[in-house]
C-alpha cells in the first residue's frame, strides 16, 4: 500500500507533466501568432496633392486658444495644455460653441468642394507600399524545472547511512 508521501509525489509528477504540456501548447500558439505578425504589411501612399482634411469645431477652438494658454502657463507641458483646452471646451455653452461650429461647417464645405474637383495623381498607380514589420518573435521560453519526487522514508535512511559511512573514512 503506497504511503501518503508517495501519493503526493505521484500527484506532483502528474501536475508537472500537465504544466509542461500546457506550456508547449501555449508556445506553439504564440509562435503561430508571431509568424502572422511578421508578414509584410501594406500601407497606402498619401497623395501630396489631395485636399487638406476639414477641421472640427473643437480644433478651431483649440487653435485659437492654445497660444493664450501657453502664454499663461509657460511651464506646463503640451499634454497639460491639451487637458486645459478640453476642460475649457466642455465648460462652454452651446451658444459659445456656435462660432466654432460655423467655422467647421465652412471648412467642411471647402473640403467637399475641393474633393469634387480632385483627381488622384497618376504617380499612385501602385497604390500600396509594402513595408516589412519589425516585430520579432519572442525568445524561447525557459522550460520548467524537472519535478523531483518527495523523499521517502527509505531514501532518507539511505542518505543518513551514506553520510555516516563518509564521515568514518
């Protein structure tokens, strides 16, 4: 009849084998994902002659008020200035936002009119550029240490005997 320690050791061995199998499975899936990511990506070339995109009402507000905020807070980084602009925009009433909305509508009309007459350049016959991704697959994972079964009473006795015999010599 196996002892409790032997049962425990067998359980740890079985658990270790299961974890190793799980690690191998996850590694195989990860390799597949990184191989897909390493393929060439296609990117559309930008036409330098294309009309400039229309500006939103918030951007009109931002462009108008940013210099004032920078002058008032010269030590603040741009990220903080942007937060202040956003806060000011949220605190405006609909009536105060109206001039910026009108500016945005005019800009949208300009963009739509330019797009009606816009003809893409002939230089863009090959409309996509291939660019190799710089993503590299991860290093191989370190395999878990081998599971060592727990010491049994017999093995402990053998170790003690070996130590005693070595110390006598």
